[in-house]
C-alpha cells in the first residue's frame, strides 16, 4: 500500500487521468442505457461518470493528504444537503421550464436520489476534514474576488458567438441574427439564468472544471507554460468526452476527432486565461464553461466554421496579451508543484519510504 501511495505522490497527474478515465469510461455505458433505453435506475452511475474528473481530483488529493484531519464532519454534511437541494432545484427547473416536462414527485425524487448526490458530494468536499482536499476545492465554493472576471465572461463568450453570427451574415453564409429564441424580455432572462445554473451544477463546474482546471491545470503549469498546458489538457479532455455521446456520435470517424480537437483548443485556452487571471478560481472556470454552453443553447444558428475561427482569433489575442507561452512563477496561485508535497510526505513517513521516494526530489515532480 505504501508503494502505491508513493507512486501516486510522484505521478499525481498520471494517477488523476487514470482514475478519471476508469470512473468515466467504466461507467459510461450507463449514458446509452439511460438516454436511449429508458433504464432510469442507472442514472446514479451516469451522474458519477460525469463527475469523473472532480472525483479523481478528490481521490488523489485525499491520498496525498499528510496533515491530521481537522474539525468535525458537520460542515461537510450541511454543505452536502444544501448542495443536494440546489442541484435538484436547478435540474427540476430546467426540465420543467426549458424542456416543458410536467412537475411531479417522481421526477424530483429521481433527481434527488439519482443525479444530485455525486454533484453534492463534490461541492461538500470543499469542507472536507482532510486539509489537502479542502484546499483543492476551496475556490469552487468561495467566489470572492472574481465577480469582475465573471461579468467579463458573461459578456465575452456570448459576444464572440454573436460576432461570429454577424460575420457569417456579412459573408452571406446565413442570416446575421440569432434565431429560435423561445421568449423575450424577462421570461427569456429567466430561462437563460435557469439554463446557466443547470449547466454550472450539471456538470460544467462540479464535474469537469473541478478536475480539469482545479486539479490538472495547476500541476501542468508547474512544469510548462499555460499555453502548452492547455494543449495537453485538450488531448485528454477530448478523449474523455467520447463516452458522453456513446452510441450517438460517430466517435470512430477521423472527421469527428479532427472537429472535436480543433474546436476545443481555443476554448481550453480561454478557460485557462480566466483561471490564471482569477488566481486559480474553479468557480470562475465553471462560470466560463457554463456561459459558453448556455450561449450555444440560445444561438442555434451558429456557423461553426466561422465561430471556430473567431474563437481562435480571441484565444490568440489572449495568448499575446498574457504571454501565455512563458511559464508562470512557481509561487503563482494557479501553479501547484508536487515537490513541496513530497517533502511533506517524507516528514510523515518512515525510513523505508524515505529511500523509496529519494528519486523524486526535483521541482515539479507531478508528472504527466
């Protein structure tokens, strides 16, 4: 067991990605069963699968925790039940208001028992008694200091989509106005807010960004630049999404993978820019992710080739603005190195472990 723990310490990123794919791909079959074969009893597995990145980050952080547990579990339980209510409310509101499904106790119970618990657990882990886990997820539940960046994301992401639509119209490719709005005025605003909250909780922030941005990105940025870190993340992120469209998308088609990678690169760079600017806020990364998906939901006539070019131009501008090809300082809040953690582990381990870990003393030992 000590050897396994030592290996995870030395290879935190490898362990993170391995656990992520085991959870998500191992349970990914449940998506096809739920979506296409109405096997609702598998909904809990589908929810766990979607939370794979966040759960992997929690597992690795817990394994690497060396400090004594602090406080009581009461705070985590309170957070769990509060999150359970919030997540259930977000899903039920989306299903009834946006999808026009009837509100009934069966739906509420199914979400409360099946879909919401994994998400509620991720949120509540920010109040874990294990200090390493609590530090890892703290920025998910503490959005202080990022309001300005969140407002910028709310303007920038839909703005880029609208700009791409306008450019497409000027090129004569399609009408230069968004189409398909289901409402106007305050009802439309309410629908957009509901869609955003649904995307944020299920699962853009809690399932994905808690893992991709909160765990993987800061460890990658300990070894390389934010730009290269984003390119590396894109590889794994695209592969991870393959389960999501199990049986519904041509995942065995080369064209599918080319399109997926081409579209993801600027999006991951943009999320990384916001994450680093906010000094490592998972909350903000989740907002950016959710805002983008919400914009897509209300702009169905997006010309994707033009939108992709627009995103690349915006991403290139941010890369130039922040010199994202250069490494961040080692003490930057969006950088996490494995070297200090290994030193801490040696303080709490015996001589045998001391020898076993002796080859992992260089800076940035969390490896890809």
